C-alpha cells in the first residue's frame, strides 16, 4: 500500500478488551463513522474471556456477571452499534501516519486510520523475569495461562500447586483453582502483608489454604513436573513444600512491546506509553487506554477509561482538542513512588485531570504536588502496592512553566 | 558390507541424538551405511544440545593442533556449504573480542596470533573508538579488542533437526525413549539391550554426551575419561534488546571458559551467559537466582541500556566436559565401537566435522559402504529472524504464540513428519512456542487445544524451558 492511500478508517483500535470495546462503542455514539477493533485472538473480549468468576459488569451493565458473559456482552454491544471487529489479526508495528502493520491468517497487510487507540492490556511478570531459581519442569504457570487452560479448555494442569503473590489476581487464581478442583497447598507472599485489600485475607483461610507472609520462593524442584518448592522466610531459613505446580501471579506489566519497537515514547516507570491528560501519546495521532496505561486496574475502570479516551479521540478528529504542546513533564520524588499517569500535562482545562500514582512497596507518609517550590496539594497516605492513589488536578492552579513534582515524604520508621 | 550383514540389522547404531549423534547419522547415511539412532529421551536434543549459545565458531581460540580445532574448522565450512539446501539460517554478525582491563588488553596480540595459527586470518585489531563506532551502545569503558568477522549466529535446534531429518529421509531410523542399557559384541556384531527391546548392529557409536563415560562402561567395561558436567546459566532479554548490539561480544577467554558472552539469538532476542560451573549431576541444570542477577549486572556493565529491558527467559545447559581439554574420540577396533566423548563447548560448530572424522575412523575399521548417489535434501522450517517467517506469508492460519510470532501453520507442520515431537519441550524446540516474553500467558490454552492427543507426553501446563 502506498503512502497516499486515504485512511480506511476514522479510528483503528488495537485490542478488543474492555477498554478497546468501550472506546469503540463510545466513538460510534459520538458519530464517528468508521471504527475498527483489531484483535489477535479468535474472539474479542480481552482478559475477562477467561475470568470465569464474578464480579464483572456493575459499572457497565448494572449487574454482576461472570467474566466470559461480561466479555460477550461487550462484544455484542459493539457489533450492535456498527463497530467492525477483526479477530485473528495481530498488529506487528506502529508507524507515523498513523499506519499499522498487521499479520493475519492471510499474511501481511497495512491499515491506515486517522487516529489509533492502543489498548493492549497487561500481562503478569513471569518466573523468568523474576529470576526464580531451580529447575524448569512443567507446571509453572501465570494466572492468565491457568485461567485459559481451566476455563477455555477444561484442563487441570496440576492438583496441588503453590500460589505466589497476594494481589487481587492471586485470589482470582485461587477461585480458578477451586473451580477446577485444584487444591493449592500454600499462598506465598514476600511482603509482610497481603497486597490486595484486607478482606481478601479471609479468603485463603476460608478455603483452607495456608498463607505464608514474608516468604519467597527460592527454588523450584522437579524434572518433568514440579515436585516441590523451596521457600525462604525473612531470616533466610528455608523449608520445602511439596507441590506439583507454581502459579506465578501478578506483578503486572503493560503489554507495550509494540510501543517499544515504535516511534512512540514509553515511560520506564509505568511500563506503558507516555501520555498527556487527553490519553494522547508522543505522536498525537495515537491514543492509549486501559491497563496498557499502567498496571493494573479493574475491568470496570478500564472500560470507563476507554469511554473517556473515545471522547478525546472524537475531539481530536473534530479539531477541538487542545494542542499537544506546550506541556510539562511530571517528576517523581520519593523512593517508594512507582509511577504517575499521565506523565505529561498540557495547559488546558476540561480534561479528566486526575493523576494516578502508585507505590512500589507498602509505605506511609505525605504525598504532595509541588510546582516551582510551591506546595499545591498534600495528603497523608497509607499505601500498598497495586492500589490506586488519585490526585484531583482539576482544582489545582498549575502553570506549565516548570516541571510538576509529585513528592512523597515517607514517615520515619 | 551392509549387504553381507543384513541379517544382523543395522550397520551402525548411534547412541544419543544430540547434535553430534544427529550429524553422525547424516554423514553415515549419505555415505551409504544403514543407520539407527537410539535416544533415551522422548525427543532429540534433550542433553547438552538443549541449551547452548547458538554461535557458529570459527575455532579461532581453540587450542592449536587439537582435534577440536580441526573438527570446528571442517564443521564450520560444511555448515556454510549445506545450510541453504537444508533451509538453515546464518546471521553474519561477526564477533568482537573485548578487553576491559589492562591485563586483558595485554593478551590480545597473543589471541590474535592464535587465531591466525588456527587459519582464521581475517582478525583485525580495533581501538576503543573503532569498537564504539561499530557498537555505539557498548559501555565506554572498553579498552581495546579485535574482530573475528566470520563468527556467526545460527539456530541451535534447526541445525541438528536438519541433520537428522536428512538421515531419516534417506533411510536411517530413529528410536526415541530407547535407552541403551547393555550390549554384547559377538565378534562380528552388537546386540544392544535397550529399554525398547533389542537392537542388532554391526558397529556402535557412543555419542551419549553427558553420559558418554557411562555408556562406554556399559559397553566396554571401562571408560578412558570421566564426564564432569559444567553448567552454563543464561539470561535472555526481550526483542527490544537485540537492536542494541550487532556483533557477538566475547570476553578475553580464560583457561577453562570462553567467558560471559553478549549475543543476539537467531530468534531476535539477546542472551547474556553462560557461566561455567562444575557439578556432578548430569541431568539437572539448576538455575541460581544470585547468579542470574550477576549475569544481568554483567550484561548491563557491557551494554548499559540493558538495564531498561525485561528478562524474557532464563535457562541453563550442561557441557559434557572431561578431565581432558580435547575431544575424546577413539575407535575400539576389536569391538567395532567408536566413542565420541567430551564434546564440551563447541559441538554445535564442530558436529559436521566430527561426523566426517568419525566416518574416516569407521572406514579404518574396514567397512566400505557405497555413498548415496542422489540423496534427498529435505528442508526444515525457517523460524529464525534471518529469513521470511510464516506470519509474513499467506495461509499461515493465524499467529498463536504472539511473542515469538509462531503461527498455527508452523505448529501443525511441526507436529507432523518423521521428527514430530513426543513432548511439549520438543515442540518448543521446533517452533519456539511459549519461549518469548510472556512465557505462555496468552497462548497456553490455544496450544493445549492444538496439541491435544498429538503428543505422546501431553502438555500439562506450559513447561517453562528456554
Ligand atoms: C490473569 C488476569 C486476571 C484478571 N482478573 C481480573 C478480575 O477478576 N477482575 C478485574 O476487574 N480485572 C481483572 N484483571 C485485569 C484486566 O487487565 C482487566 O480486567 C481488563 O481486562 C483490562 O482491559 P483492557 O482492555 O485494558 O485489556 P485486555 O482485557 O487485556 O485486552 C487487551 C486485548 O488486546 C489484545 N492485543 C494485545 N496485543 C495485540 C496486538 N498486537 N494486536 C492485536 N490485539 C492485541 C489482546 O489479545 C486482548 O484481547 C485480570 C488481569 C489478568 C491478567
Ligand atoms: C552453556 C553452553 C553453551 C554452549 N555454546 C555453544 C556454542 O555457542 N557453540 C557451539 O558450537 N557449541 C556450544 N556448546 C556446546 C554444545 O552444545 C555441545 O558441545 C553439544 O551439544 C554436545 O552434543 P552431544 O551430542 O555430544 O551431547 P548431548 O547433546 O548430550 O547428546 C547426547 C544424547 O545422548 C542421549 N543418551 C545418553 N545416554 C543414553 C543412553 N544410554 N541411551 C540412549 N541415549 C542416551 C542423551 O539423552 C542425549 O540426548 C555449548 C554448550 C553449553 C552447555
């Protein structure tokens, strides 16, 4: 295809999860004529397709649904309003234009659109990336893989695994196990407390799974299948737990490999794209929404974010969105801070100017927004990793003459 | 002679389907011998050949005048001769030997001389500026070095697959899950007792890699060497890292190891490793978190931008080292046995050369097969970044493993044919499914569906190999 071909679509959306699908529906509602969702799996719907448990859909459909039913409803709604969904099409590169290269069962093709929304979601950090030692038997799985095997294929890859992590998704893994008749033998958490909200603390107890806090897996044993894990406590004392699998949960990472290979700027803190408060990337024809922006939020949040991003894209097509420059970068100060999203602010009003901040470890202290030495906002926080902290920017008089600092002063222990 | 001994079964039984056994099966088959390859694992390449660096060495740093050096030289040139016909990739990366300290720098002239003595005459000394011009992402602390333009990157699995496939399509046989447990030589032929029944062959070649000494003990009662497994751990970085370096980055080698290498893979990733750690276990290469973290740190010292890139895989391999430096290849004339042992750290490069050398020893034993006049040249699937991949062509039936871009068509093809895998690990080595950054997060379910009832040892979850 040549460069002067007219764009085939007004908006191309990469990723048919909650964020991508809700954006597509909202774009149609706002009168955008041609919207395509490009999804590499056989079916759109994203991660909820294989979360065979509750609760999904409160915000979107005002009722409690299981993941697969929720995903099916999202797809159905999109099709009903005239969104084109192309499944089994993988985007392989993002280029200025915007132009995206795809691979489908028919081979390579190029798709041009006036705007592109990237909504490729998150995945879990692997055993390899965590440098967990030992041998490499089968039976070491992420929650995502486990859910796929259990809910999509009715398989039971092991019967007595350990679960590593206590994020929300770790409890998803627990529920998935229960569904498949798998009995986890322990839940192992390196931190001193559970990462997910405290109510979850009741769950493993209720299901009869011992919880080991302040412990880490130092070694996986087994030849063909996992036979045991070695677990070390804070003092380095080790014990051996017999198990036939390891579910390596959470520590989400944005699925940003497409961005890393492209002309678009990536934020090494969040792992997602650099965006301004209009969900706009360093190339203003590209937008992003959903968990690609940051690890990790619920389906409902991502769905709402997709809708909000759609409004920005419609504004951009109509020429009503503020210029992408001048803008100010946000700088993080404080060792416990993991990321802030958006990373850049454009001088404009009327956008969802909420900053989302996360910590990398449990921490207590005062979080502030400081511009040119002036403290504009502060709040005491008692934060755990993977829990959202929101800073309402719309009430702050921010001028963009210098960097905006997000400062976290931790309490002395 | 194959005719006169027809009743005794095969001319030659090769014990072990590592890269060396595969290359031997090919050479002997092309020369007209009736071959059988016996492998104890469910799939080929399950021993030392499972985890290496994937470098096609010139042998520039091999000991001068050694058997290893001559086998590397002839293996290297045969690979270049045959690779296109078999569909094997070649990434013409070249290598840089880098000195980071004064002592290392002082050794460079001696190493360059050794290279020239080994027939690698095109090495060229480089200043740090010249090195940084070639490799702008390298740490500025590099002092000096030299380039070895013909050190290349290959696919460590497709090469032995192709060798064995050519043997099989030209009449050789393969038995998997067939462990050689004992053997009797009756003065003219062998009767091998295996876990899958008895096999008769006139001659036996022991290419059992990490078990070479044990198989010799089983068949001869003694072994002339002892295997001392030497573990090598690696970290592999995601695709984004591969763009950071062009050449294979080699350190100044020490007496026992080539040292930590930074090197692209044929699949467009980047590896840092291997370590060299002696151990006694032959069947278990345990990954050690502290060591992996050190490799990561070493990688970042050499290429600082690696600090920002995710580790996508970790693995370890075992070298079949012995108490000797050189290969241990010996014909035991009186019992028609050839031992091919101690192929420790260069077997991928030298295998084709070893096979020629072993065949000449076979002729010396008095055998005289007739070479095939018009052998078949099968090709293996091209899964490296060096050529066009299935996902870039029509009728690929869709991508299944998104990280490594493996298509349904590639998986279907891999599940068919004489080398159809028996285990999920075997499928991974043929296609690279689940070996990328997500390690099966997205595609495990689809793979379970695709491989259902088609693997002798079905997948229970995604095994977490290289
Ligand atoms: C294992 C797991 C369990 C979870 N459980 C819950 C839960 O119980 N409740 C909850 O609220 N949240 C859960 N989450 C969080 C989940 O991320 C959100 O619910 C939600 O799916 C995020 O929506 P999204 O649209 O941002 O991304 P996703 O739902 O991840 O959708 C992204 C889509 O993009 C597609 N895609 C990616 N790359 C490409 C490409 N190159 N080309 C084409 N298509 C591509 C993917 O196939 C996928 O369909 C879970 C997450 C994981 C990983
Ligand atoms: C970390 C590392 C990095 C390396 N890097 C490189 C490199 O970059 N370039 C290079 O050229 N080389 C490299 N090598 C070296 C190369 O991998 C080895 O030299 C080569 O794999 C040895 O192959 P082999 O066939 O002799 O042994 P193996 O691969 O061990 O094959 C022996 C086979 O015999 C089978 N077997 C054993 N006993 C029996 C029995 N009783 N019955 C039946 N079957 C049996 C085993 O299951 C095995 O499959 C590296 C090696 C390592 C470990």
